[in-house]
C-alpha cells in the first residue's frame, strides 16, 4: 500500500518541489532551513525504526506500512516553576527513547463524565511516516486537535491510515489546555521572553512546529512544505497561527475544519480580569508572589477552580481561549482577518452542515434534560436574546427538524460556526487561495450517543472521513463501500493540498473560492460535489442580526454547567 500511496502523491510532490513556498505578509525573512542528508543517514545501526533526532535517538514501531514514533518530547516538561510559563527547550538524552506508546495527555476534565485525567508532563508529539523510508522529501501535515482548548490530545485522531493511503508524513501534537495553557496575568508577561501572557498553549504549538522544522527531514519529511490542519479549537488554532508573527516561516499552508477565523478572542484586559478572579479563587490574589502561590496548588485544584463549560457553547462565564495579548496575537483575530493582517497562504476552510446538533446534544440529551416543543421558543429567546430569538424561530421552524433539540442545535451551529466559516472564507479569499467545503453526511456515530439520539452532520463528524476510520469522538465505526469512497476522496484532497496548495486531482476539480456565495465542495455520500452559495439560505440572517459568538451566555440559558453543580474527584 505504501508504494501505491507514493505513486498517488508523487506527481503532486514533484509539482510542488518546482514551486517557491508562498511567503507571509509580515516582511520577515523565512527561518533558515536545516541542511539534511538522506533519511537513512539518521537511522541508528541501519534500523529504520530508530532515528537520531537533534535531542536524541527514538525507537518507534511498525504498523502495516507506517512507521509510528509516539510520545516524542518537543519541549521541557512544563512542571514546577515552568507551570504557566512559555515552553522551554527539551533536555537532550543519550539512551534510545522508547517511542512505541503515546505520551501523557495534558491535564483536563473529561466533559459529561466529569473525570480528571492527564499529567502536566505532556508536551509530546507523534510522527507517522511511510515504510520503507521515502527516497525524496514528503509533504508534512501537522494536526492540531480540537476540544474547546480544554480537552483532547494529539492521539485522539490517529493519522496512520491517512499516511498509508496518501503517502504524506503526519505529526500530531499535544498542547496545554484550560488555565495551564491560557491563563493571563501581568506577572506572567514579565517572565515571558516575548512579554506575552494568556497564550502559552499557542506557544506550545509553535514550539512543536519548530521541532518539525529541525527534525522532520530525518523522518523523510520536507520542512519547506508543512501544512497545519485542525478541527474546532484546532481549526481556530490554525487561524491564530496564521495571525501570529511568532509562527512566521513555520508552515506553508493551512486547513481549518469547523474553526472559523473570525471568532472573537478575549482582549488582554478581559483575559487578565479572568486571571485575577482565578488567582483570587485559589487564594493567591493577596500573595506577595501570586505565581509562586499558584505553582504550589495541586493539579486538581488548578483544573476544578473556574472550570469550563463542558457543552462548550452554553456558559461563557469562564472562557479559556487564546488571548489577543498584543504579542502572540497582536490583534483580535476578527480584526486581523478583516484587515488582511495575517499570512497570505493557501487555506482550506469548511464546516459541517449541522454543526450545533452536537452541542445541543451535550447540553440536553447527554445530561438527560428535556427540551419540549412548548419550552423551545422561551429557550431560544433566552439564549439568543429578545431581538434575535424571534428570527431564529422563523428561520428554524420546529416542523423542519426531528425534535426541538435538533432545531435548537441547527440554529446554534449556523450562528456560531458554519456561517462565520462561510464569511471568513470569503474574506480570506481577497488575499490568498481559498478552497471552501461543507461536510453533509447525515448518518454518523458519536461516542456518547446511542443510535437515534444524535442526527445530522454534527460538529466533528467529518473526522473519521479525514483520517480514514475511527477517532476518539466517533467511537467504533465501520465504513460502507460508499462511505469508504468518500473518505478516500477527502483524505486524498487534503494530501494533494498539502503537497501542492491545490486539492484538485484524481479526476476531480475543486474550484477556488473567489467571492461570498462562490463555488465550494460538498462532501456527501456519492460525492464530492461542486456547488455554490454555501449556507446561502440562512447566513444572511446571521450576518445582519448582530449576534455572534461573543454573545454566548449574554442573555442566559437554562442549561447549567455540571462542572460547577456536580462533585469532581
């Protein structure tokens, strides 16, 4: 299979190698690229499963036609005095590191089940590369996982099948979550080399990308041809890295799945105000050295103090989200993308047809709460506000959906994710090559749902198709022949884009988006299909009603945060 995969992308790679990498708009010179030898030169004792990285040798494992190197540290463990601080260089090692199992995931509270898991020593990445070792440098795809910046890990979505079928090299990464990744305090800015605060989770991602630049050629990858891609918070992270000058020269392309680039980021003042409340809640506000006080707190207290909303979109009283701190993110991403202040590199932007049904399921069905037809209008008016609520009822009539939860979720997803994705794709198309898509497959599994509980192309339901099989959020899945064909089409489109900056090929042409309402690709069974005017029947309503993600929780909701109402271990 690896030989076939090499043939599939070989022409694309050859085409890409003849092109100059697109440049960022910042005017900064690209990072110097490492001079490398053939990948076999970095094998230890001629063993393709043992590779010398710049930090030390790692020994991976073979799974089919893919070599997997798991749990490779890319930064020093962020523990003790490094908690809340920018990532520091990894400490080198001499003995061969066992890279056959994943490293720790970062500390987090698992939604709905309310379980604390993870370890602060969590800055690991995973490399997936074809076997045998490639004879020429392959395109590299770096996966940034989703999870609302509060949950998830790099191994939630396994790219082994993608690598085997397409011939790319994939890297997946962990990054710090919740307050450990996004706490903003003035004292932290004073310790940061860039005088940043509130964005060490994004700095972790940048440290991983720097590791890729320095080491990926040893695994057969091309450091001059790196694509970052992610879903949900991972997609928003892609947008943030496009807007951050600190990531200049670290990648050439991006893919954002259900993570629009025009979602508002908290201002530095807002983030530091939340940080002050957090320090106060932990009894550190009046300390002479609040950071030293926070450093001593047990990890359970760090996580359970001001916990996030496990439904992600019903309670924004606490929001552990990247901060427009003026350094890592010089400006709010909304402003950056409105004004063209970001890297003008090729990008795929897309969303799922029924994004919000997952969040409504988590808020109601998964917590055994009911939303009856007689309650629906009041809940809609409460959530969206008295001015927008009536319009939601008109545009999303109950009669058009299987139940009130699905109707509520449809409106929520369009207003929060899908229509902002459409708007941000059209805005970016003014500056760079943009390819837009919608995922609309209707029958999808979810790990917490029983059959019939969750319908539609909900948030994250495209992931099994992108990765070619089960992912953490889907639970077990077995494709029908038609589903397998669609998955193959998505995987190869992603891989062609990573190789050349254009997802077209294999007998299929994906038109470039040039304007709002222009051409996009619909990934559905029997497709993909080319269509126009994505979400055109509903997005004008959201564009003109004034509601945005910044209004989540502004008018209230009947949905409680179980992290604050249920005991945690």
